[in-house]
C-alpha cells in the first residue's frame, strides 16, 4: 500500500503537482467528495426531494496549487462585533478575529476572518473561524452571493488557506436558509478561479 501511495505521488510530481501540493490535492478531492455525498443524502441534504434527484455534484474549478497560499495571520485584540446581513434579511453576529495578508499572483490581498458568537459556545466548533468573501468571479463564474471558507485557529502568526475548498452557501442551491452576505471589506479585487462555481442546476424549491 505504501508503495502504491508513493507511486501516485511520483506520478503527480511528473504531471506538475509536487508532493507537498498533492497533500492539498487529496484534501480538496476528499472535501468535495464529502460535499457531494452530503447534498445527495436524503437525511442530511439541504435540498428538497426534486432538487436532490437533479443534483449531480458540485460544479467547481479543477484543483490549482497556485490557490494554496500561506497567509500572515494578524490577530485582532478585542475585535469589534460585526453584524452580517443574511440572504433572508436577518442578521448574524461575529467577532472580527484576525486579518489575513497574502499574495495571489501579483496582487497583495487581505481578508478578515470572523468567529461566530453562537458557534464558539459549542465545544465542537469553538476553534473554527469563518471567511466569507467575494471576488471578481462573483456573479459571473461563481455564485453572486459570495463563497465561504472555514479554517481552524492557528497556533502561530501564519495559516495555510486553500481556496480550492471555497464553497457556496446553501442559499446558492435552495430556499429557506439564512446565509451571511460577505461584508464589503472582504471583497477581493482579483479573480479567484478555485473552489465552487455557480450551481449547474436551479435547485430552488422542493
């Protein structure tokens, strides 16, 4: 088994994906495999019966190692409470936890990272952080309401961000959910051609 795994890594390296990149390649493939299974499962899917039958998997960009970046993680002491509007015109509250600084191509970028006030009270999710964002693909190749990333609180002042894991909120597929709208301060003035695209089907309704 170890020989086969090493052979796969060698083949990936030959095809332009290094062994380091392959870790994130497998992470990405596993993430989307789980997402597809989640949406197809009648017990866990956010989709209604008709939409679930039409669902054939998430449309997404192919894995691109250029969108796996190491970002500076600047913690915000006593961060402000940020109230985000949702797709249902309600509100959800977050703490502005940190600011990310990173380069994508020739562009220097920053994004804010938030911690949910309600989720941090749950043991299972107390170390989770939330990155809602828009970019120049939003409303074109990707969902107009923006996309999300989830990360864990790092120990140091750097964090690896894998944009290949950028996913759509449930509201991109169906009605009845309260999906936070990314704040204007989390709009990137570049195209992020990684992660989920606009859904292929209109899965609204039952």
